[in-house]
């Protein structure tokens, strides 16, 4: 397991142990076992306790405190992703949803340094398990609203267009529960359109108007590839907002609209910096 992943698991264990002691108003008993799901987030925001793979620890008295000792071998998310994403033999059940989310989230942060300020899990029945992260970039203004979990499953036909594993992102000035919900509702259609639907790719347009923002729909742009330690990379597709007139021009044009306007600073600002009212 990479050193960064090992540190993340230890960090999760310490925070989970502290949260339990505060919540139950007691110290851990010697030998008490603690199951810590991979990817659990415990902090200033409401705790997100993941379901799925968990690593187990035992509490041991130590000088001046308590030491946590791992029980059993550590789970290696990279190895599991390599098995789950192997071309020709893909099996998403090889990696638990929470293990994939933790791996993808950590690799995205390496590619685009940013910190999670909110994590909203999708709990709807029958939906591919995922959450929506709100990230604050360390060097850019605004926020990133990012899906984490949809790429665990390959999209139907994705190999043919070079985008088998896909997550969706929107760069926004500010975030709200309504925006997070909206991005999540749009993104989940990736796997809800049936096996005969065309795969999402750069240049595709999505008719999803938001009248109060002057948005007629979106075009998908490449937001970068997240390189996983092993196995297939995950593509991040950016939602680029279009005015109603721009949407009518871009719909069905493939990458032509993006190529024609890519050198326009105002258009490019919508891809990576901020999600705002498009120019009319």
C-alpha cells in the first residue's frame, strides 16, 4: 500500500477513536476493538461514516494515552482497483464503493490540490453508490463540486470513445446544497440511461436548463485524467455552462463548439475557474 494511503487509514482510525470517546464520554477499554470504514470523514463537518470495507484496530494502553494496533493485513485499494478495472475482465465488485471513493478522492487531490469541505453521500435506492464532494482548491478561487463513486463502474460503450471510467465536476464561485443536489442528479444519469445509450465524451451536450442563471444547457469538456496507482485511469468531465443561444449552436456539434471557442478566455474560465452566467 502507498505510504499516503497508509497515513490516511491511520488518520481515519485516530479520528474515529477520538469521536467514539467523545460521543460515549469514556476512554477505550484495553483490548477494545474498533472497526474503521475506509474513507470515513470525521471533522468539523458532520461525520460521514462509510459503509463497506473496514480495517480493524485494537486499543492498547500506552504511556500517557492509548495506542491503536492494526488487526490483520491492510487493505490495498490500488490492488483492488487493478482487478476491478482490468479491460476485458472488469468486475466493479472487486472493490467496495467506499474503497474506490477513498482511492479516487486521494488521487484527485494529488492531481489538483484541494481540500474537502463537504461530502454528501447519495442514499437513493438503486443508484450506483457515490457521494458528491465539495472541494476548496488551494490555489484557485471558488470550489469544485465533484462526484466520487460513479467511475467505479465502466460506462456502457466507454471503451469505444476512450472514456470507460468517468466522474463529473463543476467549478463554481460558491456552493450550496441545491447546487450539490443538482450536479448529483445530473451525474447519476450516466448509468441510468440503459445499455444502448451513447457513452458520455468530450463535446457532448446535456440539455439541463437553469433559467435563473441564464443557462440553457452544458457541454462536456475534459477536466483531466486521474491516474490511479494501478489499473485504469478515471476521466473527469467538466460541466461547462452555455447560454440558450450557445447551447443551440453546440448541440450535436461534437467537439466543434469547444474547438471554435477554446481560446476565448471567458469560455475557458467556465471550465476550471468558476461556474457563472454565460455571456449571451
